[in-house]
C-alpha cells in the first residue's frame, strides 16, 4: 500500500531538500561536506529538479563560477536563455529587484529571417542577438549549437558574458559542446555527458539567484 506524505505546499521544497541531504551519501558515495557550500546549493537544486543524483558525478564548476554569477546578478545584468521554457522558469521576482531581466529571442519574428540570411539555426541567431543586451549569465539547456556559438563569440572577442551555464541535453553535439566548455578558462557551470536540459539550466540559475 502506498503511503502518501501529508505536507503543506510551502514545506514541500524544504522537505525535498532534507531528503536529498539524508540520501546523499548513500546515493553518491560522497559527503555533503566534501563540497563547497555554494556549489552544493547549486547541485542540490539540480538534483531536486531532476530526481537524479548522478549530477553529483557529472557537474563541473570552473574556479570562481558561482561568484561570477552572483556578481552579475547583483550588478543588474540580464540573463539570456536559449528557449522560452527556460525564460519562464527563472525566478523573475528574485531577479527584478537587482535590475536585470530574462531575455529569450528565439521566437521573435525577425530571428527566423536573420537565421536564414546567416545560414544558422534560430537558436544560434537568437543567442547572437541576445548577447548585445547587457548579458551577465547565458543559460543554455537545450541547444548545443547555441552553446557552441557563445563560445565562438567569446573566442572572437565579440561577447563577454560573466558566466556560461551550459547544460544542453541530448546526443548530437551535446556531450561534445559541454566537454569543450569544461576546457575553457572563463567562468562556467556545466555537466558532462548526455544528461542536462532546460530544467537543469533553470535550476542552476535559480540557485544562483537565491545565493545572491
């Protein structure tokens, strides 16, 4: 017989976090204390969003990545996403008092035409155009092409976001794009392999917002 836990809606997240912490050693073979507290806060929210403890093995933080993300948020910079679902999931009520906004241009009317002219995907083109708008954090969970474009623009010196959250999910170029990101010397948060997705990118950004 299934036993349903009776809990107030406001207490669900806290209880979920408690369960993650209680099970963390058994599920991962690692102790919570082996993590920097801010990094664990990000990882815990990714596990909460996916129900998947394997992110403890796959997640990667560059040196100073969390600090860079927090500084960008506090400076009132914008957050650029690759899909509208990510933009919808980011906690704007936390972001807005700092002065920033969430940007996603992939569905804008001019993007399809620009993409055709440039012979690029809409995701690539939307990211290129969005980076022109005081972006501090780029959060990509869906499109490896968008992540590759960001890295190319940074390499060319035409874009300089403070932090890349690059966690695209999938098979074609998703693992490869994240592997490339993990080798860069600018601030990033990523997860290796095929796992990832919009829910993970949103979870990471929301953790950063709460740390801010």
